[in-house]
C-alpha cells in the first residue's frame, strides 16, 4: 500500500481563513495551519472570495471557485506551497 494514499480521517471538515493563515480541520481531529502567503491567489483574494470555498475531491480537497484555487489535504500535510508562477495566473 502506498503511504501517500489519503486516509479517511484526512477528509476536510472545515476551513478557517485569517489575513495570515489557512487552517483546515480534518475528520481525524487534526488541524493543519499554513501561511496564506503560500497561496497567492488566496492571499490577494477578498474576504468574500476567501469565504466562498467548497469541499472537493471526495472530501480530500478544497476549491475556491471565485479565484480558481484548489488545495488538497495531502498537499497541506506535506507542507506544499503553491508552485512558483501561480500568482501570475491569479
């Protein structure tokens, strides 16, 4: 079995965004908090755009339709910021 496969408890329960951080609550009780600066599209989004998120990817992802941003719990757990150049696309 691949250790990188998502586990059921790693599904998104809730998302909280401040001016500095994105925090994702998982069903297994963990909360992942990362700097919002890692994701330029969200950093430069309005509070209304940041608040408009949806659970995606069978529960393992988050999608912000207003800024076309997608994050996965696997990427967040691995500490993966957005690829360079993502700010240009925003």
